[in-house]
C-alpha cells in the first residue's frame, strides 16, 4: 500500500468514525451532515481508494439534504466539536488532494469537507481556516475540472455570481452541481451519485463541426456542437442570427461592429468570424480580457468568462494552463438529462420547459443535431 493509499484509508476511517457519532446523535442536523458526508465524501474516497463496493456510494435510504447543514449538537459533543472534527478532515483531504491532482474524487471529497467545515466554523476561526486552506493550494491557478459522473470541481474560484450579479461566497475548493438535483445549488450535495448521473457523451450529440456563413465584409463561423444555447445572439441581433430558421446566420443583416460584438458576447465560443480569410478567434470572450468569473445562470448553464481553464479531470495541470475561452457548461438547473447532446455541454433540450430558459427559446420540435439551433 502506498503512502497515498494509506492516507486515503485513514481519511475514510476517520470519516466513518465521525459518521458513527452522528448516527448516535440522531438529530436532524447531525443526520443532514451524515447524508452529505456519505454521498460527497465517503463515496468519492472509496472511488479514489478503488473500493466502491465497500460502502454504499450514497445513502439510498436517506432523503437528499435540502439545505446546508446547520449547527448540529451531534454525537461528537457540540456543534463546535463537530466543526473542529470536520475541519481536521477538510485539512487532511485538501493536503491529500494537492498531492493527487489526477484523482478528481479526492478533490470532490476535499471540497465537500471544506464546505461543511467552513459552514460550521466559529466565525472567529473561519477566516484563518480559509487562509490555511488557500495556503495549501497556493500557486494553483483557477481551474475547473469535470468529475466523471459528478460535479465541476473548481480550484481557487475568485468570483462567483448568481444570475443577478450577486456574489456567492466561495471556498478555496468548490464543487458545482451539474446534474441539477442538488438541494443546495450551486453546490453539489452528492445527489448526482444517488440518482446515477452520467456524464457519458450522448451518441446523438450535436457534431463538433464548424459552419461558415459568408458575407460581403465578414464571414461568420459557427459550431453547433459548442453552442450552449444562451440565446444571446438571436435575442440581441435577430437580423443576423435567426432562431429556428435556415440559414442560421445572414451576415448581411447587420453591421460589422454588431457582428463582432455578438461574437465577443457569445459565452460558449461557438461563434467566431473571419475577414479576408483570417479568423479572429482571439476576439472570442473579449480576448480573455474580462475578469475571471463564473456566473450561475438561472436554471441554466454556468457562464465562465476571463479564460478560466477547463482541464481534463484525468490530467490536470498545476498551475493550470490557459484553456478554452468563454466556455459555458451544461445545465445547472433542470437535472433531467443524464447525458448531453452537445459536444461540450448544454443541449438546450431539457425536458423541463419551466426550468430551462434555453428550452423556452427553442422550437418544441427542435432536437438533435439537425434541428437544434438555439
Ligand atoms: S452560445 Fe449559442 S445561442 Fe448563445 S450566443 Fe453563442 S451561438 Fe448564440
Ligand atoms: S448534486 Fe452533484 S452534480 Fe448535482
């Protein structure tokens, strides 16, 4: 057994001890912490240890948590003691994760423990604990990793906003729900494992292919496999970008500056343009000049600006190298789809028209590669 394997086992054992205490306590708050620990910590750690059968990955007999864990009297004695025990686990898991970046499940467990520990921390201790966790991750660039069949793991997020632009409190390591079923969105509460969320690519996803629409002064380039269906182009420049019509783009319908702005504003990077055969790819996402930020759109995808790296879960870099710009990623609200037809994420084909804004924008008959427009 390697040192890392041993450390994962110890973490699992310590978490199991705490779970036993919480079960003894039996109050609602302890139960809520226990549910989260089982789904978001024990399950991922078992995955990391290669022993998924040793415990249930999620507690199927327990309902999902519907709110962040509140103060628990708990079998560990008091809310303060519980917070301290969670803090020890969070610190150990974070240290471990920093040594094993290529194991996203370790990051998932560490992020959940950070969230629980900081959520229960005494206000006087909270700031120093955040600083300590940040120091453990010092030197790490902001980056987003997609955990297989799980959440997005975000390292060192600086700015996280809701759809109204209101800042959301960040942790040094966060897990953002992408199945849509979390009771504490945008944070993942482990529901993804309970429902069997799969991130496998849909074989019928929209192909990753670029189409060209030639105009007199500019050629608009569009990749349907990348589009995240924000509807910005069709909403803001309907004379050029046509919802549910062919051709999708008529460059002659707008001024050059309007088209350039539409390309820059496209949150997914699906749009680009070329003049005199030279593609102005660097203009996407305002050439990466916007502040790095993640916006949790209402019942829709995450909007990522400022060149935050999206890295392969199995091969992360540390610090992260710049990756795709202006990407947005799948549905954070509906949670109906288990797979995506888009090459990168959101398909706009949620079966919940009341929860997915993209769906409301699209023709009811539109689906799949051929019909999908926005
Ligand atoms: S993501 Fe799709 S719908 Fe949104 S602006 Fe870009 S091309 Fe248009
Ligand atoms: S609850 Fe984990 S990804 Fe949604």
